[in-house]
C-alpha cells in the first residue's frame, strides 16, 4: 500500500436494528418496498400478507353502556292502631304485622299499602289495616311520612308512605293476607324494640306524644289532618296483593293473640 492511499474502514457485519414484520418474507422482490398499512379501525399496523394485500385488523368490542333503570314513584298509606287508647299506658296495645325476610328473620312493622285510584290517604290506611290485620280503625291524627328507594323488577322505585294514628273500633285480629306472616297485639311500651325499622320507631314516639295530648286535652287538641284528595290515576305496584284461599278453617278465639282472634 502506497503512502498516498488511505486504508478503507472495515464494514462491520451484523444484524440491522429495527422492527421486522412478522410472517414469511415476501419472495417477490418487486413487492419488497411495499410499506405497512395502518388499520383505520384500531390504529395498529396491518401486516402485508403473502399476496400483497393488507390483513384486516380486529375491530375492538364496543363497550355496552349500563342500562338505565326506569324510575317510578309509588305512594302508600298505613296506620298505627291502638287499642285501649283512653286507658293507662300499660294497658295500651298496638297492632303490628310480621313478615319473614330472606334471612329467615321476622320483621315487625306497621300495616300499610298502595293508595288505589279514587282513594284518599286516610281511606287507604283504613282499608289496608283491615286487609292486613282483620281489624278496623278510626283515623285520629297524622303521624308523618316516610320515603325510601329500592330496586325491583328492573325498576328504581321511590316510595312514600303516609302514616296515621288510629283508634281501634272493632274486628278480629287475623293474618289472612298472604303477604303477612303473623299479626300481633304488642304493648305500646315495647314498640321501640319490636319495630324493625328506625323510621317507624320514630313514628311510635310521635304517637306516644299524641296519645298524651289526647288524654289530657281531648280530641280537639290533636293537630288537624292534612288535606288529601282522591288519587286520580292508577299507579304501578311493586308487589301484587293476593289473599289466601283456605278461609274455611276454624278461627281461634282469645284475647289479643297472633293469627285470628278478637282484639278486645
């Protein structure tokens, strides 16, 4: 090598860096310069196949929007019926209904039900008490209203229940309604620990105050009933009322018992 000649650098042999498309190499040199195409659906490159055509990309699964529950509003009415309301507190008893929940527990509550078309809230309270307990009551004063939400049969239900203080006026305590497991006369002093729901326990406290006012100052001292108009339209019911068909069995008699029996 002469001094005027410069040594040429050696070419390093090695693998070329960069991504290489997966799959068999294209045997056709004419198609060697074909570029990767982009899938417009997913945005990822679609690799050329052996025939030179782009492979279709897999479309992404569309996410389903959560189904919206239809919201409905229901209105019910019920009452706390007191027997012996004019007597001493230790002699006063209230009519309660019991239902068994999914865990097998007996839950005691006030009788109540939907306001039907053409009924006022007071009329519904009287009818529902009679249907669920077998006794009759006279409305004396309003105890208050309770509202709550629950989901049933693919609907989101907002329910409002109007409660009334009622005086026992006759009939026999009976659990013929299929939606009721048991009925019972419960001493008024035991209501705070027998009622399953806190809202109804607070209504029982209001009832105690009204009973004291009734005994001290008479019926005229009770607050006037709020005006209610008959319901004009039927409302959707979250539960269907049925009655037992085995009404031919003998009824038990005796004072203030579960099942069937006189209330006095």
